[in-house]
């Protein structure tokens, strides 16, 4: 059943970002293989990227390392082992392969991912009002206008999150940028090759503002957006009668709804659609997070474990565990215990591209200023002033 | 005549007093002097405390060289708002707590249930800032759908009004709502100290004034207030220092909005959220420089009062 690839009896060292429960989940997925092939895994979980950097500089890297995003891969490219011939790369979509590549060579493979570019809705409320799920941005805005004409409020847009209020808004703005300018533009923005004052970025902020600060489009208008917690923003969709119909929220929203309304059934009572595209190119890229693994040593046991981690078997076990989505295309929607998770995984692996959270990857803690800035803008702040402030901070930070 | 022999151990050399203060000096050096000097040093360094702050300068932008962190601490737009907010806090909270404290102290001085009334006013002092922030967060709660669970908005909507986002409507309402929490917490402290001072006012001279025909208003402003003035000054300066370093209420209730930040929360954000130790240290030094004159005045006043006794 398991192909040990000559790694029997060996030891693999690994540094990953998971600890605690997540580490236990991860090890539970690998355990059957480790036991069968008698491979010892020495795992160290840390969020501190300096640990890995120091080990690599000191000439003592782990065999395998897990990174929170592929942007970090570049600095290690000279030390990495190409994954072609070790991992079944064909099982991953071209979008995933290209994200794991440095200058055309695949060095990184993605183990677990989550999704953000989703719009949650209440199918019962849609059926009762005769609304259908929009497939383009224009249809979505036409639906919004239809809901307004019918006397309802289309969007629930809460961004409240204590000290980090505003992060939901930054995800929204990135989704718009992905649909107007595409993922490459977003990567340039992350590297500050595109200024914060760029007209395309300003336009994305304004388009977002047009929805969430509008008294007709958003529940409670600008005040409602700022003062409603991001999780609570899902509730009005399921009131009777519904006080709002649409909420753009990440994949975890399904769990929030299930906990708040235990009587509701997924798919029948709550569901999501992919935030639609504005045009065929760049289409509707998926925004989210994913953990990428790289190899520093191609010892037989390390190669064997790497091959197993990215096999359909491990992907199926990941799906079954309910811990996250597998980027492996061979892991079918039916492998997931929840139909919504399966649908999410399919949407993710079929998306034309995958984009990591931009502001999390910017230096100097600029994301906190971004959160605060976008909240201020929704509350009536001057956009040019705020963008200029962020541009000044970015100029100093890079 | 016999000469009294002083035991050797009771003879004080030059060294003895120094030995007595040594433990205190050591502790102060370790926990106050060293961190202060270190902070001042870091305020001239970059974000990681390694290179000179001058390396933070950006080409074609204003630059103060090694004082670059101070340029940001003193001219940055968000920092200017923090200074403005701190000034508002000082004006409203110091007058609010001292004024209310004095008023309550005078009023309860004349009633039988004085201890009970004072205990109730003092009670909020026993609640932590974070606890108070959470409690008042409920009071100011704003809901964009469903029922209003915040009592203020329940009243507003009950009377037919539209709910008000108390904590996010800037730049004045949100700050004032936070300052009210501070006044609620600290009035009891001011009241207790002022009440003790009031008890110390000799009744004979007040009686004399009344016999001479002064009404209660006149007695209060012309006799009582001048007599307890040193205490009022100490209360005011203590409150100014307290308000300058106000942090908890804004941290718990402010939700990170730039509109309500104060100096201390900016310092925290730079250090612990953005890991920018240079700028954070510069803000800390600015805060110390603002507090030192007030603290000095406070100590001077205290010494004068002691000398009067």
C-alpha cells in the first residue's frame, strides 16, 4: 500500500510553522506512512522564520521545511532541491506549480490551503425572493440593485476585529485588484514596485467604498461596516426576514454559521459562490493562504516522505481530517466530510491563479497601518491623504 | 562630670547613610535608570536597534539625521492626532475628575450617609481599566441589525432615534466617550483626597466667617478653596501625569482607530505590533519629557506642604 522508496529506517528532520493542535493534525496524517516505512520524523514547529534562516546560513538546514508563503522561498533557492521527479507535480494545477517555482523550476509544493474570495448567501432567502447566483461582477451588482429596488439591503460588510479592525476590508480590496489588474500586479504591489498612490489601487479602494460605505448597498452603511464584527456580519443573512443577502467572507465563514445556527444545513441553508470575475482576463483568481514545503537535502527518507506528503493518499487524509483544503487536484470533492469544503477545494484548484494575502507579506508592520487607514477611509477620511501616508511608510520600510 | 561614651556602632561615618540607601539605589538603577538610558539610546537607532536612525531617512524626504525617529514622533500626522487627543484628555479628564471630586466631597460632607456615598463613588477605582473598558464597551455598543444591546443606543432607538456609533464617530464624539470612562474611574480618587483635605479645614475660622455674615458660597470660594489649594494642586498634577500616560481605556475600546490614539498607545503599537523599537523609544522619550515638569511640580508642592506642617 505504501511505497517507501528506499527510505526505510531513516530519519527526516523538518522545521514547520505548525505547533500545538496543528502539529498534531499534521503528524496524524503522516503517521501511517512513518510507521509503515519505519522513518523517524524529527519535527520542530516555530513561527519564527529566523530559526530556519540561521540554520541554512550555518550550513545545517533541516531536510524539509514548511514556509507560511512562497515569497520566502526565493532567498533559499540556491540551497533547494528541485521537486520534479520526487513529487507528482502533475497532480497540482499549473497555478500551484507556478507559485512553487523560482525561475521556472519547481522547488515548493503546497500541502494545505484555505480560501478567501467567497461570497456567502442564504439559498432559502434567494429562492423566496427569486434571486439567482450571479456569475459575473456585473450580474452581482445588478442583483444588488435588484435587492435595493425590492426594498432590501444587499450586503452585510462588517470589518470589526478589535485592534485589527480593517483586515476584512484589505482582503476585499485585494480581491477587486485581482479582478481588475491581476495577480502579477498584486505581487508588484507587495514588493512596492507599484506605489500605494497608483491609480489602479486608488480605484480599487473607491470601488470597495462604493459598496460598503453606501447606505443603500451595505447594512448600516459606513457605520455598520466599521462597527459590526466580521463574524457577526454573517448573522443578518439568516434572520427572518433576512436583513441582508450577501457577505464576502473567507472559507471559515461556514464554521461560524454552523456554530451560530446549528439547525441550518450546509448547501441547503447556507452556501457560497466564488466572487465573480470582472472580465475573462484575469478572470476570478482565488485569494487565500497556503503552506509551502521545500527540500534542502535529497536523502532517501526525505524524498520518500516528501513524495508521500503530496500524494493523493495524504491529501485524502487531510481532506478527511477537516483541517484544511488540499491543493492536490486528485483529491476529489467527495473526500471531504463537508460538501462545502469539497466545493471550496474544487473552486480553489480550478481558479486561474491563487494569490496570497498581500499586506501580510509587506515589511515594517505596514499591514496594521493599512487596516487602520482603510477603516478611516470608510469612516470619512480623505483617500489621497491616507494613500500618501501608506506610501510614505512603505518608502521608509523597504 | 562623666563623659558619655557613644557606642561605636552608633557613630555615623560618611559611609553609613550610603549603605542605607544602597538597596533602593540598586533597584532604581536596575529598573528605572538603566532602562531609561537604554531607551534614549534606542531612540537614536533604527527599527531593530542596530544601525543609526539616520539610515531610516528616505531620499528626497525631510530628514533630521540621527534625530529621524524624533522627526516622525513629532511631525507624523497620526502622532499629531495623538498629541491632540492627549491634550483633549488632559483638559476634559483633569477638570472633570477634580471638579466632580471636589463637588461630591463638599456635598457628602454634609450628609449622614457620607461613608456609603463615598464608597459608591470610589468603587470604580477597584475595577481594572480593562474591565471598565469592556463594561463601557457594552454601554456604547452599536448594532447595525437586530436589537440594540448597548443601553445608550437602546434608549436612543427607544425614543425613536437612529442608533449612534459612539466609539467610531470622530474626531470628537469617540474621544469624549472614552474620556467619560476615565472620569468615571478616577473621580473617586480625587474625591477621597479632597474630602480628607476638607476635613482638615478648621471649623473655627469658617464659623467666624459665617458670624461675620458671609454666605455659604462666599465661605466656600474665599475660605475653603484657598485653604485646600495645595491639595487641589497635588490632585491636578497627579491627574495630569495619569492622563499623560493613559493607555488601557484607549487600547481596549479604541479598536486601533487612528482617530483616538494617544501617546502611550502609539508607543505600544510601534513597539509590540510593528516591532519598530527606534520610533517607539523616541515616543517614550517624548512622553518622559512631557511628564518630568509635571512630576517636578508635584514633588515641589509636596515638599512645600510637608514644610508647612
